[in-house]
């Protein structure tokens, strides 16, 4: 069986749907092929934030930065891995990408004007205006067939299947017992959610990454993009040097999809490719010592397809993986899930320690930085892990890991072994296998300074990013409080990731390059199938999704023979010219 299209996209996350919607808006006939049974990929399980400096929502709010300030930040953060051509392409296209989707499609953005870059002490660091997120989305706007295909939120980060957005929404849930306004907000949200579960069998008030994929899916439907699930790509088709299509496996057998303008690889990188993990990840001798947050379908298909056509995977990055700290969650049915520790680490009254009982990092810093420091700090030969330690008051006020704050119960997590417990620090240390004397000395030293809101060892709470993740109601430092009264709790944290950085080498047009650095005609890569333009570093939240959306947009434009949505339409005979 054969079908003809202008452009075929492999993968249905932010990068793939961005390319598809962009190309379809330019008049191309587009198909999206998704390996799993649902649309959305890793994007649907993400927080949904996109790092898009100089975006129009920031400018509308009066934040009008000099692009050179952003470049200064990235030059200092990326060092020798700063690629001027790709960074310039990103900074040039990201604002237009946001404007295009916000003004021309069903994708609407909310600003992140209060979100700071992670490393506030780096020259050029932004204190806000460089991020956007998809606006909340009512899934009832979707066609029923598309709704059935749309991935739901990651179970561990939802409340009975209901996604909760960081910011005022999350704060309402954290303060539901302390604020009447929060109680009203939570009651309204949860009542509507129970109604949606009864009628639709899923959450319909979408926020975070699932709102982004829901809105992109609506935009794709509006423009006639064909989306197929359970259709893994098996091999590319080439005529001479040009990629002209792809063969996919369907329930009815193999189907050949001819692509006049080319193929976009956006299949989610290789977080579940155990062999490539073993080859590239540090401290992963068998490939199994890692817990990725993306769905298992993100298993390296795009990279293998690109390599089969002559592309190369860039392994020269500082890190091949976008680290995230996770804890392993035992469920009733015997499954082991994993929970990302993004919010809890910044709250006051918690520290992270190694098995020797010593702190090793500013816990309120970036999630990538936490694991990067942990991997480096744990001696060779030992299990790479750490423990997040807190008081009873902390657990009841904020929750830790998958355990929820008051008024929700939490002691069943102690029985399951997820949450370790001790009336004293010595008991907790014995329960966790932490050096007792080391933990006692660490907490005593930390408490001495924390009583004054200080952390001279690691500077917790010293940057806008730290303080944003803290508790604004706690002073003098929103990220620092003593651990001075038991009982105490701890959760074990191990290396996980939000995805991979090592990907196919591309140019500034998202074209895949061969071994000589020459573009392969008709082949594009975006998202985590494309080597990260950040060189394996993590300077800001959203540096996966921001470039994914942007270079998906660039790929769609280039395939359509148009470079700039802000200029008069210019099409070329050859999209690779």
C-alpha cells in the first residue's frame, strides 16, 4: 500500500506537531506517524514550559530585551559548545514561532514573565520574559477521534488523573487547608474533574504539556493534517541522495508513505534505548541504571532512521542526557513508576544528602544540576543515589515526592517503603543506610545557619530561580528553614531524565547532515532527535521544548520553501535550495 504526501513527520510531540502544523499552514499535505497508541510523546508528560527569549508576549508586557544579552548568557553557559549559526537561527525564529502559533492556530500561549533563568549569577541571565506555556485547554474542543488518541498526563504528577499547573494552580492545592480562596479554587477544579471522569473517562481541563499537545492536535485537525497512531516508522526511502518517503508498520501491514518535500524525524530521542544509554550515559554500565520520564516509545527510532540515511549522532556534547532527579514509586499492581522531584527541592526545610550523610549541591537549583552534581559526587563503585530529608512539618505543608501534603493521607507510603521514617535523625539514617554521624553533623551545621535564613555552603535561595521555587510566605529566605524537630522523613532519589541531548547533527534549517557536514536532501530532525543546540547544558527551564517547537517550525517552513513567516510568501522549486 502506498500514500502520497508533501511531508511526513515521524513523531507527535511538540517538535513533530510544530513541523506538521507549520507546513500544513503553508499549503502542504502532511501526515504525522506516531509509534505508540497515543499522540503527544514526551511533551504530554512534561511541564510544558518553552524557553523562547524575545517572545511577543514578553514584549507586550514591556520586557524588551537586547538579543545580545541573551547571547551573552548562552555564551557563558555553553562555552566552547556555543554554535553561533544555530543559536542565531533559534533566537531569530523563536519569537516568530510564538507569534505564528498564537495568532494563526488553535495554540494559545500564556506568558512566563516571572520565570527566571536557572543560573542567575551568570552574565546575561534573565529574570523573566524568556518563557511561555500553552494556555489551559478544554479538551471538549477536540474532535472525538482525536481526543481518543490524545495522551493523558503522567500518572505520578497528576491528582487522580487531573493535571496541576505550577504557579497559582499548584499553590492553591498546597494551601487548600490554609486559605479559603484556595479551597474554593480546588473545590471547583476537582468537582469539574470528577464530572469529566464520569462523562469522558479522562481529564478534560488540560494544562502543562498535555495542554500543549492538545492545542497542537486541534491546530493539526483544523489544517487537515492526517495523524496516525500505532504506526512505527521502519525505514526511510531514498532516491539517489534524497529521502523521498518512509515505510511504516500498521495493523494492516507495511505502508509506504511517499513524501515529495521530505521527512521530519521527531520521534523523541533515545531515553529508552538501553544499548545507546549504555554506550553514552555516564555511570550506566549495563544501560539499565537509569529511569527516564518520557514514554517507552521514545526508544531511538529517529536516530536509527537518520543514521541509515547517512546522518550522524553528535556525541561531543557536555552531557548526552537531560538529567532529572526521580524517586521510584511502588504501585499496588506491582508496577514501579518514577516521580520527578522538581518542586519539592526548593521548599524550606529539606536537604539532599549522599549515603555519607553530606550535602553535595544547592537543592533549590535546577533539576539537571542536582543529578549532574550527584553523578559526580558519588564515588565510583557505589550506587548513584541521594536522599531528600525533611521534617514532619515539611511533609504536611508541601509533600515530598509522590506523598501529598495535608489533608491527604501519607502513611501508606511508609508501609510501602517509599517514604522512610525515623523519630530521630539516627533512626532515619539507620532506616535509609545513611552514615549516622555524617547526617547528624550535616544537619547540625545546616540548622545553625538556617535559623537565620542562610546557607553559606551552597547559597540556597541566592538566585531568583531558587526563590521562585521556594515558599514566598516563609522568611527571611523562602528556600531555607531548619530541620530541627522530628519525626523525620526521607525519599531516595536516583538519576532519571526528561529526554536526551545527543541527537542527529543538523544545520540551522533543521536539515540532517551527513558525515561531511552536507545536508541530506529531504531529511529533517527536530526535538530530541536533533542534537541539542545547548551543547548538553541546561541553562533554563524549557530548553528542550522551546527549541523543539522552534526547529520544528523551521523544518516545516523550509520544507515548504519558505524561511520566514513574517515576510512575503516566497516558495522555491526545491525546498533544499
